[in-house]
């Protein structure tokens, strides 16, 4: 089952920070906020993006099931206008009988993300991977 989608666009900030270019962790915040706005009003409830060690993440809840979306730039594209980005879908509740990759809700979340990206004319080269 799908685990991560990558795509290319110039919509999000891919420039290195003046403050700390060696440990630049701001990449993905605008992507996470953009995805929340685009997904608003559907069956999924998106949380507030939080900064991690590498990129940003956001909790998504549907019918009591929780997922974590990770948003990040591919390192070799930092500083380029037309960058490659990644969104990773994970289910932290792996103790359940069905794993995160077996969940019907997870499949619908993947479809939602794919459709949002596909419908944005400035997003190109969508590719899912395990």
C-alpha cells in the first residue's frame, strides 16, 4: 500500500533560511498549512502542524482513527525554485488488529491527498511509493 507521495512544484518555500542554513527545519510548514486548508470541510479533521527534526507533521483524525502526515522537501532540492516535496502517511496506532496499511480510512486519506495535489495546476509529477 502507498506510504509516501512525492511531487514537484514552486508553490512552497524552498529557500534556505538566513538564520541557520546548516539546520534549516522550516521546510514544509507552508505545505502542511496549505493541505489543511484544501482538505477543510471533509470527513478528516486536520490538526495544527508541528515542527519536527526534519520537516513538519500534522495529526489527522477520522472516525476515531489517527494518522500522522509528514511534510518535507527532498534535500537535494533545497534552494531551487521548482522543488520536490514529500508527504508521508503513517498510523501511530500499530497495536490495532489491522495495521495502518490495511485501514479503509487510510486509503481514503491517500485518495484525498492525491486528489488535492492533482487538482492544483502548479503541482506536477505525482508519484506514490511504499
